[in-house]
C-alpha cells in the first residue's frame, strides 16, 4: 500500500500519492508545463492590448518607443540570455550530479537576474524623471495635447508588460535562492533534480517573454528620423 | 526523464546564436523595411524562442504530450490574438456607421 | 459491508478529528467537502440577492430599492453565483472527491496545491463578501468599461481582487486534474475506459487553464485603469472599451462551459446507472466533451453583437456559435439513446437527470436563437437572455449538481438520504424553476430589458409569476439542505454500492478509506460494464 511516510526515503520526497519516482517526476514536469501555458495566456492578454493600440496609433507608438534607450535594452537582453545559459548549465550539472557546479551556475543565474532587474530599475527611474509614467503627471515632450493620451497608452503597456515581467523575475530570483540553499545542502543528485529542472523551465520561459518584449517595445520603427 | 545530457558545446552554440540574433534584430531595426520591419522583428523573436524552447527547455527531447501542451498554448494565444484583431481590423469594411 | 462494522471501520472522516485536521488536510475527499461547504455558503449569498431582486420586481415601480441599489443587487447576485458558486461547484466538490477514485488513484497529483486552491477560493470570497457588505458593487458581473473603470462609485476593486484570487483557485484545480488524469490512472484504466464524468471534468480543466489567465490579466488592467487612469479602456485617452469586452468574454464565454461540462458528466453517469445500460456512443460523448471545450473558445464575440464589433466579426462569431451547439446536442441524443430499452428506475438522481435533459435542451435551443444575429439584435439585453442562461445554469447545472450530490451522497457519507423527501423536492424544484424562468422568456421577447427594475405595467403579471416561482424554487432548495444534514445522523446506512453502479468509486467502502482503496485496483473492463458488477442490492425506494 501507500508508503505512509514511514520510509526515510521521504527525504527524496516520493509523495504517497505516487507509485514511482518516475511517475512523480513526469507529473511534476507536466504540471510545470501546464503552468507555463497559463502564463502564455496571462501575458497574451497584454500582447493583445499592445497589438490593438500599436495598430491604431503607429506613429505615436514609434515616437514613444524611440524614447527608450535601445542599447540598454539590447544589453539587458544579452544579460538575460546569459542567465539562461547559466541556468541550463546548472540543470546539466544537476543531471550529472555535480553539486558544486549546480551551486555555481545557479548563483551566476541569480546574479545575472539581479543585474537585469537593476538595469530595469534604472530605466524606470529615467522614465520617472522624464514624466513618462502614466498618470496625472504624464507628459511627453514634443507631442500635442490630443496625442498625449496615445503616448500614455504606449507607456501604460510598457510598464504593465515590463512590470509583470519583472515581477516574474523577482519570483524567479526567490526560487533560485531557495534552490541554491537546497543545492548547497546536497539535496540534488542525478536521480533527483526535479526542482532544478522545473525552475529552469520557469526561468527560460520568463526569458522568452523578454525576447518578445524587447523588439516590441524598444524597436518600433527605429529607422524613422524623430522630429 | 531527460536521459539525454546535452553537451556544453551545444548550449554555448545555441547561446551564441541567440546573441547573434539579438544583435541582428537591433541592427535591422535601424533599416527602413517599411511594413516588413515588424515581420522581421517577430520572425527573429520566434527563432530565438524556438532555440530557447527546443534546446534550453529540452523540448526537442521531450514527450509528445509536452509538445502538445506547448503547441496548444501557442495555438490558444493565436486564437485570442487573431479573432480579436479580426474584429479590430474589419471595422468599417461594411458601410454601417460605427462598426 | 456490514452495518456494525461501519461504526468501527476507519475511513476518511473519522481518521482524524479537529479543525487542524480539516484545515491542513491533503486528502482530496476532505478538500472536496471543504469546497462543498464553501460553495453552499455562496449559493445562499447569491440566493439572498436573487430574493431581493424578485421582491423588487413584483411591482412595476421602484418601490423596494433605489435604482442604484438594484444595480448592486443584480451585480452581486451574478458575481456570487458565477465566480463563487457555479465555477467551482461541481469540479471542486464532486470532481475533487471522485476524480481520483474513478481512475483508481490514491489522490490528486498535487494534494497541497489542491488545498491551496481551496484557500484561494476562500480568500477571494472574503474580498467579494467584504465588497458586498461595505456597500456593494453596481457594474454588473460583466464590469463593462468605462463605467467600471471611471464612473462607478462602488467597490469595484475589492470585488475584482476577489474574482482575481478565485481565478487562481480555478486554474490550480484545472492544472491538478489534467496532470492527474494523464499520469495517475490505475493499471488498465485506459483513456477509453474512463467514466465520462472524468472526461468532462478533464475537458473543463482544459478550459480553466487556458481561459482564466486572460480574465486575470483583464482584471489587472481594469485595476490599473481605475487606479491610475492609464487610458487602456477609456475612449477619452484613445482606449477602446470594446477591447475590455473582447478580453472579458474570451474567458467568460468558455466559463459557461466550465459551468456546464461537469454537469453533463454527471448526467452521463446517472443516466447510465439508472437505465442499467452503458452510455450509448461512449466515444462520441467523450469526444463531444473535448469538442465543447475547444469550440467554446471560438465564439465569445456573440456577446459583442451590439457592442460595435465589426459586422464581419459578428458574422464569423455567429457562424461559429452554431457549431458549438452540435456536440451538446449530440450528448442529448446519446443520453436519450441510453434510456431507450434501458431498465429505468426513478430514483432521485434520475429525476434530476430528466429535468436536466429537458431544461438544458430548452436553454440550448434558445442559445441558438441568440446566435442568430438578426434575432439577437431584438432580444439582446432583455429577459430572453436572462431566461436562456438560467435555463442552462439552474435548470441545467444546478439540477445536475443535485443529481450528483444525491447519487454520490451514500458514498461520501455512508448514509442514504430519504428517498421520498428527495423525490418531492426534485419535483418542487422542477416546478418552481419553470414557473420562475419560463415567464422570463416571454418577458424578454416582449421587450422587458434586463437589469431594469422599473417596467411597464403590462409586464407585471409575468413578473409576479416569476417571483412566485422563485419562492417555490427557494423552498425546493431548502429541502435537500435539511434532509441531507438529517441523513448524516439518521439516514439509512449505505453499503459500498447501493445503486449497483459500475465505477471504481463503488468498489470501495462507503465512506471510503483515507487512501481510497485498500488495494490499488487493476482495471479489466470497460466503463459501465454492469454485467461485471458483483451483486449488490440496488437501493431505490
């Protein structure tokens, strides 16, 4: 019958509802993928709003987008891609049961994630200084009063999308910290590295969101000469 | 479940491709391609997404079910986007005021 | 199982006592009961608002409440009933309890996430209750912008937060069910041997997982718009209120299938057992469930026919809306064919199933009327629509829910409910329901708008009939509340299979042991294989 938590193998957490560890791992992985699909639909609503308004106000969106620093955005994209590399190397290390390497790569991933968030904070602060934050004090230089609303729409979407993305990064950072703590205690072996695997999936997914956010927010008609 | 352990080289190559594509999309943005700018940007983004998904997220080694889940998610996003944009873009096609 | 042994045998209810053992349980059966309790509370909340609405509508003038208050009444009735009663109802109570058992699993894939999803519903519900008590919300359960974002002075944000949190409850439940069905079926339990209740619950879970996140992000945007006036739905700033409607209904249309699919699953079970015949066309019914889930996502624009959606979009959505009716109709045909030459017994669950089949058919057919653009223009936002969806939600889902509760009551509690009283209340509910809602079809057709409390004198007769029906319906709903509780102590003790049914849940004791089965089952026959059910008495009054 069920392994009623008498077995010390609870440390490897074969939960009693599962028959085998393979079943448990399969179920957990499927669960994480389904969760990621819910995230696709979650962000998807914002992408929809973006599409609707970019189509309606293409010129204003281009002007507003050009006020973002494209080089910082690109650099941040590279930072996040690096973190994806270190994350997948952490997963690989876990598959090979190399604890020290797991910790190293997870720490690097966390640091790179921190860099990304720091840069984002800097960018948002710039927007704050320039009065590009939607709300009563919003004002975009160089546009007439009837165009302010449309520009504000761009920035609303900018902050909503990058904000939601950043929130996911923060949660990811928390998860990474937890993983690092567990890895240092030797929790992960080649037989049991499911949490590393799953949080890796989450981290890569958040990276994919940014892969779309960067061109959609920063690269709108950059070739146009701005007035 | 992931019995395949990909080599470090594979990951680094994919990473290099991702960096290259990032540089490319930034550079191409400064070229006047008219309406194709958007197409180019999205195409590159999709390539990057595929690289991350297939290699970093191990989708290329995954079960049929996982792939079905991924495809399903993308399909559902497409439904949301296409049908709504279908409305937005077809407004005014028939000469009925306000529609 | 022998009577005397029930008192001594350990099962999921008596294995541990005390508040902590319930509030920290990981047992899907206990969590199912926690949900049952919670949703019943919200049913009362929603019912209280319904009572006030019907009292107000007795007279043509605005005598009982002001217009502002009336707006709050129908809003809160909708919010309570939809988000905190109907959406969780069958999946989270009966689904939680029986899905693992029906596939021969010990529990769901993620028991702690299951418990978390209950807490999320409770917390979300508390936000909504707070909003209701603090002054209410008056935007309609649909929260259309820009009224909800800019002009309403009511507790929009608190309610929206409550719905947001409850949405995550729904997502987690769906996720849990999908993984469980894929990965935790007992040996021999192939997809095509699963009971149809599992199929419909699985299809429901797909909807929950794919649709609810869009509602969540819509609520976030609503929140941002209301708080920060970012302009995303505000025409003055260039925003499009119809975008809100698209995003809202992308979830809320499939949501109605969340509400009705599990109900259909129950009907498949009940019709089969009480005709003692396998469901006719098992495969077709299973596929029809999946088809409803998929097609249900392609029709949301039929809620926007008069909302300045483009004419072409209206055409497309109207066309697609006809398709979604097909799998539902197929199920009705299959249930009917199951009955044909069956050995029919009129136990209470079966009475509710009959009610469902008839009333759901009426509700579904009137849905087809509404799918026709030309007709919809005349009856949209009238009582015709109100009657349509109440026929499905109340005549359909709630009847099926009662069917399921009665059917599985002996399994959950080890007690039989009193059959005579149960049949009487089924009859009372059926009569009360029709008296309440049939006049509303007529009212709507004659032009009575929905969400109005002041109306022309000539509509009063129909409104009085409707309110009278509501009183009867309320009495009918109270009866099971009373006798179910009564049965816990005084009901006849039930064996493991009082109905002679063929599912795995009937092959274990009533109430079931904590881990569902003493030995994990190995499945060797198809679903609804009555020939192989070992002789148990069929207990019908």
